[in-house]
C-alpha cells in the first residue's frame, strides 16, 4: 500500500489538468490548484509515514 502513495498526487494532477483543459483554462491559470494538490498529498504521505513508524 505504501508503495502506491505516489499515485495520489499523480492522479489528482492528471484530473486537474483534464478539468482545466475541458473548461478552457490554461495550465498556468490552475497553478494554485497544483500547489494545493502537492501540499495535501505531502500531508497525507507524512501522516502515513508517521503511522508506519509509530506502529513498527
């Protein structure tokens, strides 16, 4: 399960890019969304890493 954590930001960024293109926005217009995706994914990965460390 841990080895697939990199898929969370990858899939979210792909979906965000598809959304932007479908609604006629440029990628540059959605850079705040990419930043949110990276921050949230980092928090999720840190949480799982902490839980893995604490339970071993």
